[in-house]
């Protein structure tokens, strides 16, 4: 069974959940223990993510409100914090799956952030982008999370494969160092 941990980040009022959510589900025939953590709901500060949630998560959903420019600017700051924290962490992974989500698409008449601005930021940060209305389309939100979970599963598989390869390569080097080069039989 795989454990997948997602962090849901963004300004208060961007349309996020609260605290910690646990769910066991099956995706593509694999059992998943899913945890979604919203650290921003617990602090009122503008720098809501600390290194613990950033290092804890296997993937991120960064949410902003399309009718609130400050929310968008806060999302940009969060994206930068994720990148910096992951570069500095022992994991050193910058390629962690991130989805940038412009929420409250149903309030398009009060739009302060264009869809193009969201797409541009996602391209800059090499992440996925989508605009949604959590209030009107729960299926779209579910599909977004399923897509992110699949990306995380693939990312975790690639990391495990890299570790396995480098581990076997290291073992071969160790054996060669201890016992000398392997001779070919004649």
C-alpha cells in the first residue's frame, strides 16, 4: 500500500479545506493511503508554509482566488517557497508534482487575475495549471486530485527506480574495491 501526502496551500478565502484529511482509496488497482494537509488554515501569517509541510509532502496544490489579486501574489510566493525549501532540503527534489489552481471560476465577473496570468506562472514554475469552481463542480476537483495523485505515484516510482539503480551500482563498486576487479573466465 502506498502512502501519498499532498499539501494544499494558498491564502485564506481561496476555497481550501481545513487541517488534515485522511482517505484510503484505490487508483489503477493500487491501494493508496492519502493524506491532504492544509497548513495555511492553521496560521494567520503570510508565510504559512514551513519546511516541515514542504518536506513532508509528495505533491502540492497551490490555490488562489481568481477574483483576488493578493491571493494570486500569495500563490506566487508559495511557489517560490516550495522551490527554495525543496532545493535546500535533504531530498533536494525540485521536480515534485505541483498543481496551480485558480479557484472561484464561477466569480468570473469579478475576475482580477486573467487565465493567461495563471498559465504563465505555471509555465514559469513548470507545473500544471487549471481553473475550477469548487462550489459548482465537485467532479472537476476530484479529477484534478486524481491526476495529481497519478503524477505523484509516477514520481515516487521514478525516485525508487533511481535509488535502486544507484544502490546496485554502489554495491558493485564496493565489491570491486574490496575484492578487486572481476576476472573473466576463460
